[in-house]
């Protein structure tokens, strides 16, 4: 089915497109008038997402609310970046000597 979320079933809804003319009263006009009402469709915001479902990967059309709420598990193509285990030791040791040499009169780094 087209334009329907495969998770929650959200589809297009119908409503009115209201056309107005004139200037609003709070802006100094005499008020707005409705000049036409036509039917329109509100379409859901669907995205194509590669999803892992029951151990298989497939492409689904899912609305953004289902993606944000975590109703779908996106396919992870690459492992997330992680710092090496020894990087924390190097980072902590390198920061201390650099801060020592820049003290001014007040004990702070001078702004110049």
C-alpha cells in the first residue's frame, strides 16, 4: 500500500484548505474574510528505512513518529566509533602539564 506507515498504519487524512483575504484586525485592518474552501489531503511524513526485523533486513516505509519513538530498529551498517582503551590514560596525562605553564599574576590563563 502506498502512503501508509507499515508500523502504525497512519495514512492520508482529508481536511479543508481555507483561503482568506484582507488584513487582520489586530494589524489595523477590518478583518479577514474567507473567500474559498477546498478539500485537501494531509499526507503522513513517511521515510524509507532499512530495518532489522526477525533477523532479516528489509526496507519499510515508516512515519517519522514511529522512528522517533523507537518502534523500529534501524539497521546498523557499521560499528559505532569507540576510543581505544588506552586513550583515556593518554588524554588525562597530557592535559595536566599544559595547564601549568600558562599562569599569570592571578593564576589564570591570560586572555590578552
